[in-house]
């Protein structure tokens, strides 16, 4: 079974609570799809299948973009750590000049391809690991990327360099432990309904920050 067929077999079309106008291929429970992914890959101890859920970060980014399309219209946009590509799809729908999705999980790219097709938009796959790349985007979206210390330490210096080079870097944080306190300018707040199985609560507040150099 190829990656797209696997995603289709493990998910169903559903609408994220905060962005019901963007249907996506989503899972409802984490354990069965995590187990199925390990079986399909023939590997144990893999990262969770992040791509199968619309995390609160990308829901807030997508809501913000669709409510104010001028934020991204005509701009070159990167959805960094895109998961299933919700923020990328919102940017494409809002009239971005180009949209790339960056991921390290090949199944996330497969999910993003399917989700983009479902929404009738074009999202390009950023090749390889983009962390450290020179600026080639006007706007960089980063939804829910500060949930682990090593990842945060790996990506934040690069996001700040992009901001120093003139990119607008928007980080959407649902209250994760490692989000930096300095050099973050709050732009907007959203209350996002979440699944208790994933978040151990019914709702999370997401703050959209502009990352400064
Ligand atoms: C919590 S998910 C958030 C997905 C999406 N942005 C959202 O808010 O729905 C974090 C994602 O970061 C991706 N990721 C982790 N390290 C990465 C890296 N160095 N480059 C690109 N993606 C990365 C993971 O594969 C995962 O899909």
C-alpha cells in the first residue's frame, strides 16, 4: 500500500472545529492509527501520527488567515512542520502567490497532498529538511512547534534568522512547555475546541505570535 492509500484507509473526511470550511482527512482516535502506522512501517517507537489531527496551532493559523486573507495574499508562504497541511491550505485559499509545506514525516506530505487535492488548491512539498535554509518566503507559519525542548532549540534560531532577513514568522502556540518568552509579539488569541484524548481538556487557548529577530 502506498502512503496516500494508507492515509485514505486510516482516516475519514471531517471538518476542524474552528475551520469547518476546510475538510481534511482526519483520524478520531490516536492509538489505533499510531499502531497501524507502526505496523505499516514495520517500526516500533515512532513519533505519533501528527498528520492525522488538526492541532490547535494550525486551526488558529487557518482561522486567522481565512478571516484576514490580506495577511498572505500575493505572498510566498511556508507552512513549517505542516502536519496535514491545514495552515498551508488556508494560505492557498487566501490567495498566496505560492505555498510550500515542510515536514520530516513522509506520511504528513502524503496527507497534505490529499488534503490539498480535497480542497482544490496547490501546496508544494518543500524538499528535504528546510531548517537552516536561506529565506525564500515572505511569510512563515509555524503551528504547534514548541512541544519538545530539542525541537524548539533546533528551530527557533533559524526562525529568528528568517525574521531578521525580513520574513514575517507567525508561530501559533497552544500553551506548550517550551515556547520562548522573549522575542515573541502576541498578535491574536483563539479558543480552540480540542479532543480530550489528545489534550486532556476540552479547549485550548492558542496565541499567535510574531517571532522577532
Ligand atoms: C504537533 S504537529 C503540528 C502540525 C501542524 N503544524 C498543526 O498545527 O496541525 C508537529 C509537526 O512537526 C513536524 N516536525 C518536527 N520536526 C520537524 C522539522 N525539523 N522539520 C519539519 N517538520 C518537523 C512533525 O512531523 C509534526 O508533524
